[in-house]
C-alpha cells in the first residue's frame, strides 16, 4: 500500500509498505479521509521519531474483521481514535483520562496518512465509533480535534454570557470560536497575526478580531466595560501569546493553555497578583471518550460548521504540499488528505 512517510516538514515522501495483517480482535480499516493536525507539523516533537507515518484524525471503512470481533462488520463507516485510555487506572477513575499511561502508549498502525490502518484490539474495544449517516468522511476527521476543544472548554468551565478571548486563529482557535459560540459565550474576541485567519475567526463566530501585536488587554477593557476576559484560551505555541494571556484575564477568570511551547520554555507567572485575583491557570491535552461522543453529536447536528472550515483536499501523493500549507500558517485552515486518490 502507499503511505506518506514523514522525514521533516519539508520532506514527506510517497512510499510503499506492506498492507498490515490483522490478528484476533483487530480491524483493518481503509482510510478515506485524514486531517493534518497542527501537532503533525510541530517539528521539534515529530522529527525525533522520523521517519514515520503520521496522521491521527481519520475516518474510513472497515474492510477486514479479526477473529472474536463481534461488534463491528465489514463495510461499516467508522472514526477511529488513535489514543485510548484504560478506564481503570487512578487517573481514569478520577476523570483525568488524558493522563492515563495507556492512552499515551496506544495508537493504530502505521498512521492515518496511509491507504489502510490496523486497529489494535484495545483500540477496537474502546476507540472505534460508528460514523452517523449524516456525517461525511471528511467531516468525521474533525471529531478528534473538536473533542480536544470540547474537553478544554469543559474543564475550563465556560459559562453562557462569559467573555472569551482566543489567542491564535488557526484551526484549533477557530474550533474554539465556533464551540464557544454554540455554548452561548457572551462576547468572543479572537486574535492572530494573519489577516486571512482573522477574517475566518469573524466568519465562524468571533464578535471582534484583533491583531495579536496590538495592545490586547487595553482593547479588551475598551470594548468590555473596563473588564478583561473571563476565559482566555491560548491556541499558539508562541511564548508572547502566553504572556499576553496572563495580562488579559479578569479577576476570577481562567487561562486555558491549549497549545504547548517548545520543551524547556518557562513562563514567568505573577503568583502574588493571581493569588489575590483568584485566577486559574490550566492546561488541556487530548480528549476523553465522553468528549468524542459529544463531538460526534455536535457535528451530526451541524452545531459546529466543520465542513466550511476545509480549505484544501489533497491526494496522498500531495501530503508533502499539505504539510507545507499547515506549517506555513498562511492562506489555509484545514487540510484533508484523501489516501485513496
């Protein structure tokens, strides 16, 4: 079968490898759509494991069912989760599924930028979700990234009527904008350094867009009755964005660090000020199974208009072009790879 083998962001090659053989309890899935995630182009994170086949936002069709699999059958349309929790460890039992060691160790093989994937038994048990008839394969590639956004806003406790500032309007930021709008946020402000993405943020529900290099805290006070944001969501790994977030949160508010920085970067935090102002700082990584089911329902109900977020659809041979588009953060939002063409 054909795969897109990742060496670095500028070197993604179309190569051949054997179609995976499945064993008892496993599935073989023909990949029909696979989204390029922002984390796929975090070169510092990916290159240490290269060469490898990336891609974890996938949908497809079951083409082979292993022995002892009775919940699924050939021909079913599915979304497959790459990371799955054990559901029995200390972290899972306390609602922290994305801290589960099993979740960090699981994946399907070889990756979503391939014509076929083998779904291991554990993933079959708790990471395969039937795709509703109303959800297309390409819409289904948004299930995983939207689930991550749902988890972040759930943990941050977004309430209707709150003022939300979203720093960074790439696909994660746009999904945060759209979800906050669907959940009844009072006022949504989005920032970016790219005029194209600022316009997209407004199209998908931001009430106000600001250039990230402006004095954002001052702008917030001007438009928000001298108040800052109740919830600030950081969707870019640039350190100035994290610093700006700390300056933009209202007393009693929350800063959600949705994106990571590079390793070794430290953020100076005004502990005394935040202690007095009851500010909460929190990260969010990945998604729990509950968030995936909510994401499927929201997409099926068209509450989050993911179809309109797709800017590029490319064949497997053009995966390298897709990586350059996403890494360049230019005039693109969501790039979908279709491995069967």
